[in-house]
C-alpha cells in the first residue's frame, strides 16, 4: 500500500513541477521533527541518490540560517514544518505567503500533500518500531 501511494504521490509531484530532491528534503525535514529514524534513513539515502549533498543534509535542521538552500526549497521546508506543527496560525500564513511567491497552486498542493504523507508514514514507522539496520558494507581492502 505504501509503495503504491508513494509512487502516485511522486508522479503527481513531478507533474506539478516539484523535483525529486526537493521531495526528499521535505521527507527528511519532517522526519527530523518527528524523530522517525527509519524514515530518516530511507529518505537520506534517497536524497543522496538524487544528487543531494552531505553538506546540505547536515545543515537541514538549520535551513533558515544556511545560505545553501534556494527560495523554492525554503518555501517547501516552511510549508513542511507548518504542516507538521499546524498549531501556529501566524506561521501557517507566513509559510503559505512565502510559498505563493515561488510556487504555483499545483506545486503548493504537491508540497503540502508530500508533507502530510511523510507525517503519516512517520507515525506508522514509529509505532511499528521499524528498525534501522547497518547497511552491508564491503570489507575494506587490506594491502
């Protein structure tokens, strides 16, 4: 079920104009806030595979203070955070206004749905206690 839903979400987001790496930034930031180790592992690997840099992933929690994110990325991250913590109406309005400056309606909708989706997946993974395991690494070559 998750794979099909995620596939459909990614297709809709791509059709709306959101880049795969931007979706991964949303997924990672929401997973950081929620403390979902399984989703952090999954989406960090996906982000690296999509060409994201370790530097940007490392400073993602401080995205407001890091000059390495574009206006589109900042707008998406602001939306992601306000979807994750919707109790602050002022923050919601500010995030939505920032998004309106760089996204069209379809892109805003896709970013919001991506944020809602990863929030749901985080909760399932946390409650299900999905494990994070060390990936199999090849043995180092000894000379």
